[in-house]
C-alpha cells in the first residue's frame, strides 16, 4: 500500500527504476540458468575432450572461457539480487 508523500512526482521514477531493476534481475537469472544448463549438458564432452588430454593453449583458453563466464554470472546475479533487496528497502522507507 502506498502512503501519502509530499512529492508525488518523485515516486513514479523510483517505481520505474525498481521495475527496471527487477526486469534486469530476471534477465540475468535467465542467462545464468542457460549457462548452467549448458554446463550440465556438455560436462561429459568436456571431461573426455579437455580434462583427459594433455594441456595446451587451447585447453587453457577453453577452461578460462567456460568457467570465467560462470563465475562472472554468479557474481553478477548475486550482486543484482542483493542490490534489489536494498533498493526495495529504500523505496519502502521513502514511501
């Protein structure tokens, strides 16, 4: 429930920012889900083709690309989630 605010025009941009942040969080979560799904589908091929063969530059680049993306998405998802919680709390305090 919205409370009376002395500056009603200020509420609309705040609500829009909160809605935009929520959409961004959903998109980041969807991307993270797809990356994890891809990892699950291809783990057997990765074990056979990368981990059981001698290391070379190609193997290192593959590992870097595969796991760097996963780590960055995990960090991004958690930062967006905790930022959204903080923004929601601020908005409730303002309204």
